[in-house]
């Protein structure tokens, strides 16, 4: 039987699971403490952006095996915390159980007018998520 105590998973979710949640998954897998399972999913999964794989690889993160997936592909019973990453409130799209945190981040494709601008926005997103996740994991270790 699955208990809240046995849950160690961290799930990132957004609409398409193609950029924001994929970057968060890659960064979290790279820096998460041992024993934390990391997943990402989308309400309406699209396709993983090749630019995400590129930007993560610049930080030494191999995301080549990541892919866009629906929530139904995640072992939800093992999830302790869900972090939603889009401005839309997705809590109504989620089954009850885990703690839900909202980190609303605008779509990085919205303001990019060129490929270089898009890559720069992904790098800023990667760095922002790395900082947030380091704080998140540090708070969890200290019991906060």
C-alpha cells in the first residue's frame, strides 16, 4: 500500500510538457538529493523541443531520453509534490493527494523573435529553475 511517507516523487507539469517542465525535470534530476524521483508531464502533451535538449546539455545535463508525456504516464502514487510551471492554474487537472506548488512562468516562446532570442530565453529559464530548485531542495533537507 502506498503511503504519503513512501512518496518521494517530484512532478513538474505544464500544458504541453515540451519546454518548461522538461527543463525543470532535467535540472531537478541533475541536482536532486538521492532518493528523489523526478518526473514531468503535460495536460495536453506536445513534443519535446530539441532546443531544450541543447540548452540542458550546455550545463552538462543529458536530456536525450526525456520525452513529452501525459499525466497518466506518471506513477502518481509515488508523487509527494507537484510543481506547476505555467501561468494557468492546473490544480483542477490533478488528482488529489500530493502537495501542489505553483511556480507560474510565462511561455518562453512568447517573446522570442529569433532562434537566438529563444535559446537565450531557455538559458535564463534553466538558470532560474536551477536557483529555485536548489532552494527547494535545501528547504526540504532542513525540514522547512
